[in-house]
C-alpha cells in the first residue's frame, strides 16, 4: 500500500532543490573551513534559494 500526499502539498523535498548552490557552499566550506568568512556569499545564496522553495534554514 503506497502513501498518497494531499494534492495541496506540492512543496519539493529539500534535498531536491538548490543543488548548484548547495554544492558550491559545501565545497567552499570544505576548502576554507566552517568559520571562514569567504563562504558567506555562497551560504547566503543557498539560504535565499531554499527560502524561495519555502524552507527556513
């Protein structure tokens, strides 16, 4: 028996959106470290993208 989502729920899964922004952010953090200010723009871009899909980070 499969589960059916309500028709009103059209929000995608968080793992399926903003892949380019997430990849760039993750690479920057990996190279520069989590405390590096160099990644702030990429982090902000990712958060903005996710917010556009209805996700709060």
